[in-house]
């Protein structure tokens, strides 16, 4: 089952959590380490990485799955 991976602020630093999970998959000291770990998991599961800022708002997203609506080629 593929779950989007969320990088979120955590009392001990930063955490990677699967969507809907209460418990963190991993806790790191820096956001960058959490992003790297979350990215590896998302690539492996062909899911999305959702990066949250300290305020909890979504800062960025990266998709590693099979996007049903890929971007169209721009014609110049």
C-alpha cells in the first residue's frame, strides 16, 4: 500500500510520517535529513513527498508515482 510521506516538525527535530499514521517512521535532527529519508521512501513506494514548514503549512511537494495527469508539452 502506497502512502504519501510527510516531513513534519517534531519535538525532537523533524519527522517522516506516512499519511494517516500517528507514529513517525523516522525522526531526524534536521529537516534536510528528514527530506532525504522521506524522498527515498516515497520513491520506493511510488508516492508523494509532502514537505511541511515549522508552521505546519505545506511548503513543497514532489511526486514519485505514476501521475495520471502528466504535464503537457509546451509548444512554442
